[in-house]
C-alpha cells in the first residue's frame, strides 16, 4: 500500500511538471507570435513610408533636371539607388540595405538649392522637397519604432525561459535592424584658419 502511494506521488509530480512545462511552452509561443507580428507590422509601416518616398523621387528629380543639367551624376545615383530598392522586393534585409543606399543618394539632391539659387524660386521643387523632408522624418520615426519592436522580439527569444522554447517553436533572433550610414561615423574636419 505504501508503494502505491509513492508511485501515485511520483506520477502526480510528473503530471504537475508536465502541465507546468506545457503551460510555459504555450505562453512563450503565444508571446513569440505576438512579438513576431508586431515586428512585421512595424516593418510594414516603414515599407509604406519608403514606398511614398519612392513615388515622390521621380517628380522631384524631374523638377530639378531643367536647372541642373551638369549634376547628372547625382540624378543617376538616385535613379540607380531607387532601382535597387525596387529590385530588393520583399526580401527585408536587401530592402533595408537598398533603402540605406537611397538615403545616401538623396542627400545631395536636397542640397542642390545651395548651388542653384534658381531652385529656391521653383514652387514645384519646394513643395516636393517639403513632402520628401516630411516623409524622411516619418521614415526615421517608423524605423526607430521598428528597431525597438525588433529589439523587444529578440530579447524575448533570448531570455530565459523563452530561450528554452524559442528554437523549438521555430523563432530565432532576427538581425534585420535599420542601421545608420557607416560614413557618418567619421566626424567632418573643420578648419577655421582659412
């Protein structure tokens, strides 16, 4: 009789541990599903904003072409970078990389007003430039939100006890962050002696 109670106790402990483990797995998997969808939603918002920028660029370039014929390199770089974004398609890592290159290609276009004062009087250029600047700001905010959401997901996948279940459930660390331009890491030199 004593052996039966010990056996039932062992089975009871095993059932409790099994229920606890199953509950932990289900809870963790539900959290991963939610966080993964949050990451996808945040990226989708950034993607919409980046598409708006892609739609604005041809109009902005067309309004500049008549004024800055000799700046064909800038316009060619923008066209190539834009084509790279379109070619990247839905591959997130390629799209992030291509959009970073587009960021770099656009910046000289926005500085053309300094070199060509006639552009300041062009209402279409000014309107498009304002729209593009507003879109760039929204993209920056969207990318920040996306990176934050991705960080939350990655932390959940790596922290205990989620790390026990993440790989088993098919969730892994995602390194699809938007990063700054590496060229910006070098501070510009300023020479006041001239």
